[in-house]
């Protein structure tokens, strides 16, 4: 399947297919590795998604972003920028936590947006 292309369908309540929006949210994040996280993020916003986290260079070596699609599904997308060893990743993660604290939701990560902020 080419770079991040999926078939999504609307709700069909008669068959038990309902959206996270109907359920009041989702505990699940669907993650895609894509060729260009910035372009995929912009394409998602242009087709009706809401911004959760704009593309950011993450401490673990990826360019990373998050959105909520119109049905309420949470998606994250990444483009690998640098392969890191486990030690390098742990060191970068600890440095990030020292600088930013330990957020408990995407909206608490500095520079990110919550669903209502766009």
C-alpha cells in the first residue's frame, strides 16, 4: 500500500460500525510511518482533520505530528530522520523531560495544540 493511503468509511450503526465521536472519544492512536510527515499532516488538515500536534522534530529521531480525523479517530504520523541507539534515545528523552516536564497528554506538550485550538 503506498505511503499512508487507507480506505476509511463513515458510520454504519445498523451493522455496529460506529465512530469514536459517537462513543465520546478514542483511547487508540493509529500510527503511520510516511515519506513526508509535513505533507501528510497538511493533506489531512486540508481534508477536514483537526490539528493535535503540528509536525515537530521529536527527541526519538522522527519528524512527528498528530491529528483527529472528522470521525474522531486519532492519528499520528512520523518520518524517520535519524536512527538512534537505545542509549541515545534514553539520553535525549531524559533531557527533554528535564526541559519540559512529564506531560500526560498531547495538549500539554509545549508547541502542541488541543483539538479546540486550531
